[in-house]
């Protein structure tokens, strides 16, 4: 058996590897990256050049509670798409991603079905977008599909590489 080798799709994910500080976030009222009790950080590592695992940690709500989230991402050449998962200490849903890289080569779009924010007995399609401004700056946005098929953004953030 011959071992697989990372492709250009996998190498794109390597851009995420490192330590990141979220410098802005519209999803958290009163977000302050200068306050260690309020800021979100993320550590991303590579597994064999095929996968990245990101662990984020930061303040929830008023800043007294802490949250943790873990994202796994890779590329499945048989499916021709990016794949991954997301879990967070703030909910009991296991999110399964499938996605693609936009033609600009800077924007990774990830979609997952999850419970509706309005009615948890229903599911909706969510879209998370990671966009590289440069190798040390990226944005993240979360949106949900509306009945008319458009996506409504409910949070945005910007992260800077710190290590």
C-alpha cells in the first residue's frame, strides 16, 4: 500500500497552522482582545499535512464563563470537497462540515446542518467562511440560510497570527 501525499488542497489548510488572537468579534458584546478574561485565542496544528485541528478558547456572555471549541478540517479527494467537524463546550451538537475553496484561493466556505436558532426542533443550513486577508490575518463569519435561500450573517470576527 502506498501512503497518500498531501495535495494543494491540503496545503491551503496549512495556512491556518499557528497561534491566533481574535482582534474583533461582532458575536460577543463588549469583546476586548486586550482583556485576557474576554479575548478568544486559537491554536491550530497540523496532523500529517492532511488535517488541521484548531482549539479555541475564550469568554462567553458576560465574560465570567469560558468556552472551548474544536474544529477539524481536511480535504477528501474522493468527495472532491473539504470536510471537517466543529464541537463547542456551549452546546451538545456535533457539526459536520463539507465545503469548498472559492476561486480566489483565499476563501474557504464550510456548510453544516444544525439546530435552528429560532426553533431547535428544526434544522437549518449554516455557513462558516474563513477568508485570508494575508498569511497573518483572516476573517471568519457565520451565517444561516433564510427561507428565500439567501444567507444572513449573525457574527463576524478578525484574527491575527501571534505565533
